[in-house]
């Protein structure tokens, strides 16, 4: 500012001097004072023109210039230009920093395992992450700034959206949900800012399935226990209230014992399943002799056949072929439980006189196979995939009459999985069924083997 003032005065002084000099040296007929005055005015004019030129340069630089360049370096306009440039650069830096922060936030939201959708106060989509695009089938190019409720047309969601009651979350069908493969999404809206909405979504299909399975399981167990309990209660009441002959009492007590045994079998199967689920994988260093196991299965099988047909002289035709002279690595009690379930099923479901073949053998690729085949009623193909579900039965009354719990094949499947084995079911209705467990070669230790 000081130099600005000095330059202004200096130019006027120089102008005044030049005016005085011009008038006196040219011997013009005007007074010297007028020459000085003219010189001062001219000096001021030059100064203004020069100043105007510099300010216009600065204005032009402000309009179209580059902040990395300086419009001018000296004088007041130079300082204004320098300070403006620094201000612009610091603002640019701040903008870059907040852009970077915004990008970092969006990257974090993008990495979220939940679907995230940001909506403005009108419910238009401002941003969504990839997971939300997958959940709702959005397209980043097409669906930005679209009305969310126009794209997600589930009636449940529509009423949730307009209710403005966002304390709870909503479970709705996912985009790819079909009756055969239901997909469930949990959707929760959170208001924020000035009327804006944040939508979080996550896939709860597995959770919902687990919850449905838990509900079914509890209902099934209650039902299975209630039935024998009701029967037992009825008999107790009869024994208490009616005068019965010794023979009748004995018959009722035998029936009661049968129901108690049924409950015991059910509880023991439930305990087996829960042990299988909760215990560590079976050891690979504990070996179990297959011929010994087959002998035990044969004993149990023949006894069961006799129990099921007490009055019949035609028992099942049972064949136990132990073609595998070796050992299997695993938990002996689990293996025995799985295999005896298969043998017991074959005997229970095959009418008397039918055939049941139980065999162990080594496959050409070195794996060990345990199979149980029967000439029973067989199973229709639509039931086969569901047989290993807990409490799934094709023929409820036959299962109950023969002491079944509906848990046997679930146990077999679990035990097979825990031993790295493959469990297969093949069946032809009217002809019979074959249940096979194939153990990996790594779990087999041969003493002397013959394969067929
Ligand atoms: P359950 O205790 O009822 O036998 P499982 O889980 O062992 O339960 O078997 C499930 C269902 O599979 C049975 O209820 C029966 O309908 C069918 N099933 C099992 N084994 C045989 C078989 N060998 N022949 C025909 N049906 C069978």
C-alpha cells in the first residue's frame, strides 16, 4: 500500500516537473503553474490506466486462469493475486481431502457384508453398494435416482415403507426367491439427516431355514413323546379304575412296557444325534475290525427278525457276507449305530420271508463299501432325497409299528459325513432298496482282502 501511494505521488511529481519543464523550455505563452497542473493530471491518469490494466489482468486470471500460475508478482494486485491463489489452492486441497474421505467411506460401505442403500427425502436412490445391487437386482447406471419403491415392488415392503415405523425390521422375499428355493431378506430402514433414509439389507435365508428346522424339530419331538405318553396315561388310568383279571393286567403291562421302550429308543436316538453334532470329528487312529462288526450285526439282525415275527416259522432270509478282512478307522460306537440302523430298517420294512443281504467289500479303487440290500417294498423316488431328514417317514404307521423313530437315517448320514464317507440310497418300488456307505481308502487298513 505504501509503494502504491509512493508510486502515485511519484508519477504526479514526475508529471508536474515534466509539465513545468515543457512550459519553461518551450517558451509557451501559458503560465508554468498550468503546465505543472497538466503534468500532475497526466501522471495521475497514467497511474490509473496502469492500475486499471493490472486489475483487469487479475480479473481475467480469476475468470479463466490456472491456480498453479501467478497472475502478477508485484504491488497490491500482485499480493491480492498471490493470496487469492493460496486461498484457492487451500480450498482445492480441502475439497480433495473431503473427496478422499467420502471415497473411503463409500469404499467401507461397499465392503460391508450388508446391502446399503442411501435415499433422499423423496425416497430416491442416491447410492447403493454391490450387495444391495445383488439383493434387489439394481443396476448402477440405470437405477440411480430412481424411486426405491418403484423398483422393489413387494407389498410387505410397500406398507413398511409408508408406515414410517422403522423401529422393527422387515423380512421379505428376495429377488430370486422361488417356492422351491425361497430366499429371505431382512430389510431395515433408518432415518437420518433431513428426512433421508438409510436402508440396510441382509440375506437371512439360512437363519430362517435354521429357525424353521428348529421349530419343526421341537414340534416333532413333542409329538413323538406325547403319543406314547398318552397311551401310557390311558393304561395307567385303566389299571387304576377298572377291576381287571390277572391276564388283562399282564397284557396291559406288556403294552405299557412297549410304549416306555419306544420313548426310551426315541430319547436314545435324540441323544445320539446331539452327541454327533456336538462332538469333535472321529479319530483316525482308532481302528475297528470289520469282520467282528459284521458278527455283531448278524447277531442283532437275527434277534430282531425273531422278535418281529414271534409266531412265524418263516423268518427273513438274512445273508451276512464279510468280504473285507480289515479295519476301518473311526468311532466304533458311531459306526455300529449307523450300520445297525440300516440292518434294522431292512429287516423291519421287509415282510417276513423277504431277503436281506449285508456285505462289506473293498472296491477296485481301494475304498471300503458297506451295503444293505433288501427285497422289501422299496421307496418311491420323490421320497429318497428327504429320507435323511429328521422324523421323515414314508410310511408312518409301519415305522411306528416296528419301533422306528424316524431318526435312523439322519444318524446314518451324520456318521457317514463325520467319517468322510459317502451315503447312497437306491430303491425300486416293489422290488427293494440298497443302502450303501462308502468309506475313503485312507480309513481302511487291510489284513487280507478280496474284492468282488
Ligand atoms: P424309521 O425309524 O422310521 O425307520 P429312518 O430314518 O430309519 O426312520 O427311515 C426313514 C424312513 O425311510 C422310514 O420311515 C421308512 O419309510 C423309509 N425306509 C428306511 N429304510 C427302508 C427300507 N429298507 N425299505 C423301505 N423303506 C425304508
